């Protein structure tokens, strides 16, 4: 189990981001759920990108858990940034 803990941590970042987007959708139909899943996967890719950039700058890590935690942090950054952007777009385009 200790060898696969990094994979479980990365998987939890994906599941948490998808759960966040599903909880934020006003309608729980299949279209919104699939869009939430796609947004969660894209934020995971952003987390991979942020983790890779940090690892490129700092060098490799001996423990596999550190890059997995960096993926979680990067995914959380992407989810927060996307949620803020989405909220700003909704308030900007609301008819009065």
C-alpha cells in the first residue's frame, strides 16, 4: 500500500475536483455532470502542469508523495481560478 499512496493521492485530487464541480452545478442533469467531469479532468491536467513546472525548477524528489501533493495543490489552484473566472463571467453577463 505504501508504494501506491502517491497514486491514491493523485486520484483523490481528481475525485475532489469533479465532486466540487458537480456540487456547484445548478441542474443535476447528465449534460452538467459530464461538463463537471471534463472540467475536473482539465483541472487535473493543470495540476500536472504546475507540478511538472515546480519539479523542473527544483529538481527531482526522492519521495513519490511530494509530486503527488504538488498535483493536488496545482489542481486546487486550477479549480479555484476557474471558479472565480466563472463567477465573474456570470455576474458580467447577467441581464438586469
